C-alpha cells in the first residue's frame, strides 16, 4: 500500500489484530517504508492525543478495550436464561462493555456473584460487545468437606476424615453426584441451615474413589498433616470486598515491560522482571535490573482476618493435583497475580550491576505495573535458542535478550561467590484426567530457570540490606553450616567413593563444590550430591541474622513470594515502614511477636514439605503397583540394620530391600561405617553401589515399596531360600529356645545364626574397619 492509511483504517487494523500493534507491525501491514514512517508516527501520536489509542511500551491499544484475559463477575441470568458478566478490570471512560458468557458442557455451573477468569473475544452483536470463555472460577468458594460417603435410604452422609471431627454432613438424594457407598468424596456446604436432623447439608462435587486410590493421596496427606485447606467464611468475605489498587501514592511503572516467566501450568504470577543496558558512562557494560513483586501487603493488613489466616497457614502447599494456597483465590489468583495486560500493585526494586555482575546500587519503589506478557520458561528458552513463537518473537530483542545479558553477568558473579552447586534431578509427576499417574519425568533445568533464580536472589539480598541499613525489624532466611557429625558422615561417603573432602579448616561452600566437581560425570555423582544435601542443616526463619551458608551470602531475606510465604509479607511490611509508604507496614504486634512468627512459619514450612513428600511417595507407589515382579536398576541410597534403601533409576522412587531379602547369609551392620557385611561371603554393601532389584511389594496407601536384591555391583545375588513373613525378626524367640541355641531355628553346631557365627562376622567387620583406618592414615601421611 503506497499511500498513508487514514486514522479510521489504523483503528480498524488495531481492533482486528490486537497482538500486532507495535509501530513496525502497523507500518508493515500498510507497506509504509522509509521517510513515510515519520508521517505514520505523527498520525499515531494524534490518535493518542485524541484518546483513541493508548501507548504501552512501543505498542498501541484502544483504552476502551478490555484485556484479552479478564476477571469477570457473573450476573443473574436474564429472562432468556443467558449469563452475562461484569468486567472488574474496566478502566475506560465510555459505557461499560457487555460480556456474554459462552459456556461449554464441561464447564462447572456458575451463579450470580461468582468471579471467573475468562478469555474474551470482541464481537459486534446488538446486545453484547464481548463473548467470554471460562478459564477457571476464582474468588468466593463455599466450605469444602473431604470424607467417606455412607449411602442411606434417603441420600446419605459424609463422615469427615479429619482427626477428631465428630460432625457428619447430610447429603440429599439429588446432591449425591453419583457417589457410591465407601467412596472418598469432596463436597461443599449446600447452605447455611442445618437439616431437620440437626446435621449440616452438603453437596458432593467430586468423587475421589477408593481412599487408597492415587487421586485421593494428596487429600489424605493434607488432612494427616493438619494443613488447613478450607478458608473460613469471614476470610473469604474480606477477600471478596477487595478492589484493585490505583495509582495514588505509587510510582507509575506501567510503561516498563516487566514480564512474568513461570512454569507453563502456573496459576498465579507474583514476580516480574525487566533488564536493560546501563547507559551510565561510569558503568561500562553494566546492566539495570528491575524485579517487581505483587504488593500483597496492600490487601492483607496486619490483624485482619486475611492476615490471621495467612499467618496460620504460613505458606502455600503444592501437590501434583492441587495447591493449598496461603491466600484466597480472589487475591492469589486475581488481585495479587500479575496478569498480562492488567494494572497491578507492586513493590519493585531497581538494581544496577556492573559488567562482572557485582551489585553497585539498588532502590525500592511502591508502584503500579502492567505486564505486557506472561511467558513460560520453555518458550523463553526456545526464543533464545533461535525458535521464537508468536508471543516471544516481538519481545526477543527488546525484552528477552537483555534479560539473558544481565543473567550472564550475574552468573559470573555467582561463579566467584561459589554457592553450593548441587545437581539433583527434579521429578515431575504428571497425572492423567482420572488422577492416576501418567508418567514420572525429570525436569530439564534451563538457563531461563537459572535467570529467574539469580534475579530473585539479588532482589532478596537487596531487601535484607535495605532493612538492615534502615534498622527495621525483619525475618532473615537462615541457613547454618553443617554440624560436625554430618560432615564426618559425608567424608566417610566420599572416602568410600575414592574422593576426599578437606578437613581441619573452616568449611566453605567452595570445599563442597570441589567434591561435587570431582564426582561429576562418575557413576556415583548423584549419590555424592544426595549425601552432600543430607549433610546440610535445614534452612529456617529468624529475626537474628546468622547468614546463609548454602548461598554463600551474609545478608539474605525472602522478599519475592508474598503470595505463598508469610515471611515475605513481613519483609514487604518492613519495606513499607522503612520508606514511609503508608500505614500498612509493620504493626507493633508484628514486631513484638517476630520470634514466635519465625518459629511458627518454619514449622509450617516443614509440615508442607513432609506432606508433599508423603504425597509423592504415595503417587510413585501407586504408579509402580501395576509392575510388581518387574526388575529395575538403581543405586543404594541408604543403609540401616533392617535393610538397604534403593533409589530406582527410572522413576526416582525409593524402595526398601529388607534384610531378609538380601540373600542367604547373615549381614552385620556397622553403624560407624554405614555398611552391611555378609557373614559367609564377606560381601560389603555400601552407599552408592549399583544394584538390580525386583519389585515384590507395593502399598500405595502408605507409599511403601518392597524390593528384592538380584544383583550387587554387577554380581548376581543368590535368592533367599526361606521367605519369612514381614515383621519376622532375625532373633525372634521360639517357645523354649534362645536365638541360635539348641532347639532354635538353627541348633548348636548348625549353619544358622548362632552366637559363634555372629562373633565371627563381628571380628571380620572389626578387622575391615581397622584396615580402612590404617589405609586412611597412610594416605594422610603421603
């Protein structure tokens, strides 16, 4: 097209192509080249001045248009039964647009007042401007109940599985949802009134099947560990009253292209980032990094119902099939989630680093941002690897590549700092629609993951340093050095593998990294990484600063995830107080109870970790339950007097080879060396050995996996001749006999497990231990 388009033609193009609104996209569409681009720029500025367009970091959009993904509130059905919704993110000056909900048969039922996240499409109908497709429900939810359904003559009852719960729920015949007697079900409160029998009413919303089925295991863990998964009505009501924050009292960051980068299945987005080259001539090759975090403190005020519930939970808990959030979905999935194209309150930090990744300065602001894109790790990495898609392509040069350039500088600084560099594969359990395990995958760790990790670490350091400098109370993330006894155990493991860990000096992460580096590429690399991880103390929260050993940092606090960690909310309030941004900072009670809060949220974090681990174990057991009798390769990951633990290569599941399944000889356990030695053959079982095992027993409800040893370090192991029932002890007495004595399982003089046999193996174990000590002494003398 040779001539310049009219204003009407430009507006029509932008309306028809909402994702291609950069000036270069418009120029390309109308064939505008060379000097004619100057005239196009003039026309766009006129349209902006006239209020027809709004500029958003080199792109233009109609200010009276709703974002393609919006939060809506469902209205009551009209006389024709159609559902319309009110857009809660409308910022235009004209008449509020009318949105029609177009529901699929598989969508859940929606009622008046429900809040939803929906994908919008512009239409030109007489009675509505947009059609919306449901993404998911958010906001207020009725009370949830999990329990066993017991069918009766008129409906049935739900017996909760909560420990100590003594109240049953009545289910009407039309609210049973097809549930069968004895099934584990999820239900919701059907109304505020009790039935005529005095029991509250419930409506079954999901059948979870047999309580031992894989789909139920996360719910069992949630209730076993006492994780609150039901928000009290007052908390939900308080969240429901919240409105989006405005610009008043905030720095306007809406023109800054702060993008979110998360897993592809992320439900919320609480951090965003942007980087660019530093234009300061005094900082050649330097970078400016912005990290913006959702301003949860604006909505969760000290002492409020939301605050008390968030503190009670301490953190969100994550399971393969669900999330138990710290905050109601109205906040975690809506107002505090940095959705694409929606103004969101944030606390942001601007950090300047030099060309070598050293932080030169930083500054915090309380702002209002609007993310131009919600991206996932894989597509960002693919864009950098030369395969951009429609979403990442326009952002590659101006947004994505500068992020990586800043990351490369931070990576150099990390290499000099030498934080603990563990390489442990991350498992991801993929569930099928019916809740069973479809696959167990090991997640690739991309540079995109490491980029976000380094940006968040830098922001956390900046938060801690700011609050220390301003003498404001905070919660530090503390990670202390490993205790001596755990380091000695790690040295034993390293020596058994022919490696060394320095002794007799102040331990640094660089010493551990040398051990990990020496093990890299070897068969036992994963074992050395696991043993190093086990030697570490568990991180915790404390008002006192004891440093972070693992990250090799002196000052460290959690700032970047206030949606899912209460510790970060305390740090946000500290920043508000330190900068005088408002009266929603630290309260006097926050300060006075800081130690108690630190202890409580450290406990809730451990509780969630245990529940998540138990759930993973149960899912893996359920996944393997169909393969009893199959053979697997693995590695010995733990040794105890009752057997050995084996980590299976294929799934990463941990199983137990009981002592009775190790072979046809007695094994002596050396606690100090952490080994088992065979009495007949002298076979030595140590950590890290390669094994081949048979799966003989699986108990999904407990997560137990029983194995039989077939091969040890490439050598076949003779199958046990006498299979004794589970729980049968080696030295269990029989009537009128002593273990190993006359009349026992193996009499005097026999080839049993009597005292003479035990003395022999103990003597051999002692000789072996002495030999190891002599060998180490000689190595040290060299």
